[in-house]
C-alpha cells in the first residue's frame, strides 16, 4: 500500500514542485532531482522492474543527461532544467521518453510564446509589486522551462507502468 501511494504521488508531486519553483524563483533545487533519482531507486524493484529494465531506464536518464548538459553548456537551458529532464527520463525509460520529450517541447514552445507576448506589455500597476512577476516579465530573464518539463511529465506519467502497477482496489472505500 505504501509503495502504491508513493507510485501515485512521489513523481507527480516532485515535478509539480519543480514547475512552481521554476515559476517563482527561476531555479530548481538539486534536491528535486536527487529525490527523483532516490525515488526511482526505491520504487523500481518494488514495482517489479527486472535488472534489465532498470538498466534501460538508467540508460535513458544518462542519455538525456548528456544531451541536456550539452544544451546547458551552450547556454540553451538552465542547469536545474537539465537535471530534472534527466531525472524524469530515468522514470520514463526509453518506452515513454520520446512521448515525454515531445509533450515537453510542445508545452515549452507554447510557454515561450506566451511569455514573449506577456513581456511586450507593461505590467498592471497592482502586479508590479510582485518580485517574482517582475523577474518573469523582464525581457532579460530566461524561460522557466521547468513548467513545460513538468507538464509534459504529468501528461505521460498516467500511461506508464508506474501507474499500471498500482492496485487501485486498495483505495476503494465502501
């Protein structure tokens, strides 16, 4: 039952936290990525992953980490984004990786266009006192891409073996 609760809540909660943190502070704590990796390490065996499946998931995470840190080195994405996308790839493995990256790209493009449009207009006076909103509105500030990464992850997660492994009959209360 505890493993089922963790499968249902841990990954979505951490991804939602990453998104909100990126929105309000333009940073994603290393703790989020570390908790995602630790959660995978604990839950994968409890979910019935074989050693081969675990290695394939690790391979997906490392592949994305290499590409993401190249993007970080080129200044295209932030370091927190690079770590979170790699940790999410660890959870999805190669089975759901393309779908996840496609969703994240679509949401990232939409977010970028919305923010660029938002930054073309002055902030209303009453909102100009909000520090996080001023930073988000600043044309020199990047895009909080953690929002797109989390949204893409939350779109794909219900289709994964993590959710199909949950025994929902335990959660039915008569």
